[in-house]
C-alpha cells in the first residue's frame, strides 16, 4: 500500500527551493559580485508559496504522489532564475518579477483546482462542454477584435494591455474531451475492421473523430501559423487514441495523416518549407543570413556549444545573443550557463514528472482517470520533446514554450492546472480503497 | 489499457533518451566546432572577460589599460591614454586580432601564458579572477614625445628609432603617419572593421610600423659599415690612412662610372679616410668595397645584424645587402644603394654597435613583466647579438663619426658640450621620386646613452644635395638625443 510520505515531500520541496535560491545567489555573485539584495524576499516568497501549496495538498490530497510538487517547483524555480539572469543580461522583454507573479498565480490556481475539484471524475460529465470550450479557445485568436498577432503568429487574444495565449488552456480542455470521448467510444473504435497485411484497419466511419482532430490541427497550423501547437495537439490525440483502443493502426494512420498534412503545408507555405530546410542545413551560410532563416537556431546551438559539459556558470554566458532566450529558446540559455550537466538534470526532472504521471495513470482505477492521466503526462512529455528537440535541432523547430521555464503567464497557469489534475488523480489512485465489510458470518457468497 | 500505457511510457522514455543523446552530441562532441564557427560572437566576447594587463612606458606612463564597464557583454574595455603617440608600439586590440606589443605579449597580457601558471593557481585557490600581467616597456616617454613632435613637424612620412647602445633597450620608436589605436580596439566589430579597412587602403600606410616592418635603401649611412669592414681588414688603418678618391670611379665589367655627388672632387684625390667620411664622398667607399669583395662586405653587415630574425618581441623585417650580383654592384652596396635594404632599427643598431666598443646588443622593448599583484615575472636581460668590430677599431670609427658631426655633413646634430657622432644619408629611390633623408648617430661618444636612426621618406625634396640627411634628419635626431641626455 502506498505511503503518504509527507515528510519526504516537505524535505524535497525545501531542497528544491534551496537549489533555486543558490542558483539565484549564483547569478548575483557572477554579475554584481554580491548576493542579490532581493534574495530574502525572493526566497521567502517562493518558499512561502510552495509551503502554501504543500499545506493545501496535504489537506486536500493527502495521498498524492510526493514527487510531483517538488519536481515542478524545481523546474519552475530554475526557469525564474534564468529569466532573472536574462533580464540582467539586458533583454528588455524578460521580466523575472512578472514571471514570479505568474508563478504565484499558478500556485493559487493549483490550490484552487485541488480544493474545488474533489473528484476529478466530475470532469467526465463535462466531456462535450470541454470539447466545445477547447475548440472555442483554439479559434478565438482568429475572432476579429479579440485576436492579436505577435511575431507573425496569431495565437493571442487581448483584453486591453493583457494578452492571453488561449491555446495553452485549450490543450487542457481538449485532453479532458479526448479522455471522455474515447472512454465512451473506445469499444466502437477498437472494433476490428478489415485486416490488411499485419494491420487491423478501423472501419471508415470510425475515422471521423480522427479526421476532425486532424482538420482542426491543420487549421491551427494554417490560420495561426502555429506549427508547435498543431503538432502537440494531434500527437497527443493519436497517442490517447492508441492507449484507449490498444490499436497500433491508429498510430500509423495518425503519422501518415500528419506527414501528409505537413508535406502539403510545406508545399503551400514558405515558412513551413523553410523550417525544414533550416533543420537539414542549419549551418548553411545563405540560410543563416536569410530573414527568418537559421540564425536563431544557430545562436541557440552556439550557446549550447559554448556551455560544453560543465557550462559557463550562471551569469557568465551570453544569453543576450540568443533570440527569444527568455521564451522559446530558454533551454539554449540553460545549456550555455549550466552546460550538459544542467541540461541532463533538467531533462531528468521532466522525465520524472512524466513518469510519475504515467504511474498515476497505471494505478488509476477507472478508464477515464487512466486516459486523462496518461494523456496529460504524454502532453507534457511531447511538449518538452517538441521544443527541446527543436531548439537542439533534433527535429524541425516549431515554436512552443518550455513547460514551467519559458516566460509567459498563460502557459504557466495552464501547466500548474495540469499538475493539479495529476496530483488530484494520484491522490485518488494511491488512496487505500475503502475497507470491504468482511463479515462472512452475515454474508454468503454464492458462486455459480 | 495498462499494456498500451506501458508502451506509451517506454515511448516517453525513448523521447527523453533521444533528447539527452542529442544534447550530449551537441555539447560534448560538436561543442568545439560550434565554438570555432566564425559566426559565433562569443569568440570575441571572451577577449573582454579578462582584465588585460597594462602596457606602460618607463614604469609609470600608461600606454594601454583595460577598464571595467558595468553594462552589457563587454566587461573590460581597452583604453589608450596616449592615443596615436605610441600606436605602432602598443598596436591595437580589436575584436578578432591584435598587433604590436598587444600581439607579441598577448599571452602575458591576457594571463594565459605558462609563466603565469603559478599566479593563476593561487588565484583559483583564493577565488580571485584571473588578471593579465602588466608589461613595462623600455621606451623613454620624453624621447618618444620629442621624436614624434619633431618628425611630425617635418610633415612627412618617416621613422625614428632610438636605442640604449649598452643594453639594446629601445628608447623611442615612432612611425608616421600613425593612427589612434582606440579606434581599432572597440569591441564592436562593425565600426572597427570599417576603420581598419580605411586605414589599410590609405596610400600613406598609417598601419605600417616603418621602424621595423619596412626596409629602405640606407644611402650614405651605410658607408659606416664599409668603413668598419675596411678597418677590420687591417688593424694598422686608422682615420688618417689615405684612401683612393677619384672624381669618377670606373666600375669593372661595365661602362658605368660611380661619381661623387655633383661630380665634385674629394679632397686631393687621396684624402685621409676621415675626410672621405666627413664629406661623404662616394668613390673611396666604392673602391674600398671593390677591394674587399662581396663576401667581406656581407660578413661585416651580418656582424651588425642583417639577415637575422630578430624579435623585439615583435618580429623585425630582415635587412639585407642583396644577393651577389655583378662585381660593380658591391661598389653601390657600399654607398647604400642597389639591393641594399635596411630597416631604421637595423641602422640604429649599426650606430649603437660602433659606439658600444663594437658590440651590437640585441634590441628589445619589454623592460619588465609583473603580475597583477606587482610581483616580477620577467625582467629584461640584455644580450649581446654579435661583436661587429674589435673595440679598438670601433673607437677609431666612433671618433671618425664624431668628426662628421663636428666638421662634416652632420653639423646639424651638434649638441653644445656633448661629443655627438653620426652619419647622414640620402637614398635615391625610384626615378623622379625625391630621395629619402637619413641620419644615424649617437651621444655622447664616451659612456654612450643613446644611438638613433632617423628616416624621412622623400625628405630631400626641398633641400638640395648631400646635405639633405644633415638638413632634415639630423635636427630630429638631435632633439631626440637631447631629450635623453637632459634627464
């Protein structure tokens, strides 16, 4: 039977906050040769925030997985330190204060979710509502007057000075929808159709939802020029379909559809083709000099190369050379200052979060929880893979935030809610089942 | 669903494994390629991370220093408080390269030299940042300033180099036109490269250090070498030994004849050697060289330092008298024409060798190297480069050169109360071009303090005749010598 491990969790949480504080002091020492003056408030702020999160968790989800909160605290904190460091490096768009405020808001949302959502299975009843909300959020930037175009991507909506990236919240709503929908329809979807070679092909009419999701993600790609979100959504849906139906054919069909769609898109849109050219030949000088060419990617790679195995040390690299170092390319800035060592450690932390999520999914007791936890965990892993793989030129670069690290309130809030859902589900999964009444003297068990 | 969930978990692990393998490939395997990429601006940021050492002259005049800034990517910026005055000595420190002393002692200045290993280890231990070593130069700030001002007043291209004859320490090194090293030492690539391009394309070649990077025909100043060879051949010869001095010297295997300047006679045709030198007659030296032959002239020149690779620590362009040509050519060599090509530094070394009892000292610029704490790492150790003449013969030649200043073509170099020695020169260059004006000399003859060479390119345009070197170059040398003697 799983233990609560509350003390261990508190110690790990304190350790995560301590690592972040040391990193923060490190930046100050490297740049100003003194401990940053805001060290105490900053430390107390983050520590207090996490203590509050811990107390709410201990009260409202006592059986929750003890690793999730400390791990997320660590990546969120390292992200904060990097943004502080990048801001100090002269990047006007980076603001550690804003990010700290958004972290606070994220933790508040985390606790609110835990308190308000006592039983996550309530979400199952909101399957279609979630689907509708998700789709609306996804297309909302296209609504005239509401949507805003920033840096060539129309993925924002604005209310006065505040901007929100609704796709970040749409992801969550859509995963809830996928989980609910697939639980309801999985038997139908899993029904064998024709068998061709070694693959069981589904029936044509069951392809409907797959084609709709494919259409929506292509729509996102085309209308909003948001390659990353498109790839993220479609991939997550296909994997959830596979988990639910246990049929490899869905994965193959999904890959074929995506490759086909991407190929058509690359023929139709220059920016897609250019991303692929850049991926294949990042060092080509002509591409390097081209506007929107490979310079951004190469600057990231130069940074990672400069970091080498041990890194330059916090505050001693040159993140100002990396475009978007505070958002999409924050991982390159980490690679420079913390080196391969830091990169491996942070990837390991992400892998652990995903692994804890999938463990929750495995031990969950009902199909909806299994699918939702599996889907959310994969969403996180897939997002890290797409953006980190893109920045390190493992795959073509598509813009996405690095979860918990990149600057940006929408993503941070959405990801804290994602973690709250995983915590809620792990609490349910690890909670000992109610004791069965074992009074054989009163109850007769009949067997036929 | 647990089966597919487990497979999904494996897929997630595989994705993270791919990211990790790729990160290892990037940061361990490809790191050095990425670092060396010319488009990687970090290559020249790092140059500004270390507090580069100071370059000073005479211990306290700061020629170059790194000053800490509090903003942006460039931590330390290079300053040159003396501006163009020492440009060719210090050189510049540009985003991608350096020159002069900045280049020649780069490893000391940026602290990477093996000589600083101990210091670096201590700094690592005590947690102090690595700092470059300070380089103190032998230059005499007064002499440098005097040379610069005097040459600039002439308004022509030229070079002045002064040595301490007894040690080889370089006291002044001026080349005109010059440039401001600060303009080429900004950390921003664009303006620096643009300025460098302008300077490199400038026909007057301001980037060229004329004292060591370029050779010139030395003209009559080279008669000193011919005289040295002549003295060395027979120790019974001295200043009063008569020499053959026809109005025109017939050259073997050619119809050409070597005249004296303006076809003038040289005394009575058999004047004493000292007279030939005072009046800078051509024919006696042509005759001497013909009698000595190419090999002996070459040997004597080599004893003064030609054809040697010298680092001061910047490398000096080798001087040469050229290959052995027709027999007539050596007569022209004796008067510093034909293939005879000397750097101004080499000519200063010749004057210094004569006044230092025939011993030519190895010229050097670095007086002392100290680490950031002030502890001495290295100090100059004067070395003899070669013995050009016997002390006896050297004194004879020295006195003849004093006579040239007292009674001959170099009267403009006279300093009241000081025995100054010297020799003027006028070197013909291309046809139609005004000749170069030269002066080499030393002071005082006993216990010498300074040997100097002055070259003014095309300096003979305004003043006529053989007196050119004496008219244009000697007064500059006089000012420089006074600057050193009056300290």
